[in-house]
């Protein structure tokens, strides 16, 4: 069953001097309920634009996106961005509780749900701490807890670990996989990192550029749970090399097009 159906989506942005820019062209994609899909590709290929259209933060110029809300009604989407965007004057617990407050959830239920979410992301001891007292990785885990607090069907993540150092990023990828395996939300995840994509994804959607379009879709058959040691395996390395080759081919095509123009 599809949780997300993208049908013939194109997006045009108005540019300077009345010029328009075609950011996405005729993108169609089905994402299954509980699937972890990664959007990968070079800068400017429209990954974030497509994510924002799926998340209803942008409207497509042509085409449409359908979300299947299952049997639980119209549940909101969950978002995690590159910056944690936590409110500095609110404690960890109060930040996680924010979407529940906005939804009018009673205090006792909010408190219980916040504790569940902090347990899920491995940070129960940070309940009373403030963002400035947490590391970058911890702040992103709080952001994930907040995004999951209202039990969304779909979690949309735009390079959430891009600003972290390599070691912390590896740890966060492992943590995100653990969290996903426990709740099996549908995840759409944007990254520039090939290794991150291979580690996390069920399927990798490679976008080409000028304009953004689906270049290829690659199924990742590595067993789960995946470990950091697995990144040294022949299968992992082979798949990563093939994806890097595809990115290079996309960039070469762009360069030739620019020269011809």
C-alpha cells in the first residue's frame, strides 16, 4: 500500500527579471507504508523542493501528491531539518511537548508521551535540560522525538545530520535506524552523502538536474539492522561506488549541456 504517491509533479519558480526556473520535471514516485526512502543527487537537483512538496510546504506547479492516512485519520506529518530549531527558552521536555500542546492534548497525556519519546531516542535524562546544554547530536535526537510526538504517519528529514562531525553522524545514522525499526514510520530522507544513503535506505531515489527528475531508483538489499562495520563490506562498497558513478554521470551531462548552451 502506498503511503505517498507523487504523480507527474513539476515545479516552476519565478526568477529575477521575470525569468522562470523549472526546478522539477514530471516526477512520479510511489512510497510504501513503512518504507525508508532516501533522495540523493548533486546540488541543485531538487531534493529539498521535492521533500517540501511532499510535506505540503510547497505546492506543485503541475501534478499532485497524495498521502494515505491509513486508519488513524488525518495525522500530521513530522519534520526534521538540518538545524535542530529547538526553542532555546524551553526545556527538552517542553520542546518535545510543543506539537502536543498545539493539538490540545491534555497535560497528563502530554507528559506520558514526552517520556515515551525521550526513552525512544535514548535521552530520558535530558528532560529538564535546555538546548544549549546539549550536544549537536543530542539536539537532533530531541528534534526527532518532537517530530514523532504526535505519532505522524510520515517523517520527512532534510539533511538532519549534515552539520555533524563524521563520528557523530555515524552514531546518529545508527540511532535513526534503531528508532525506525521500532516504529516503522514512512521516512523520506534527503542527503548528499552516498554512504549515509546506503546505510539507511530501503530504496534510493537518484535525482538528475536541469531540471530535477528521477534518474534512477536503487533498491538496497543489505540486511538489517545495519552496523558501521557493514560499511566496509564488499556489497556496501560496490553499491556506494555505483551510486557515485551515477552522480558523476549526472554532473558530466550537466557540464556538457552548459558548454553546448
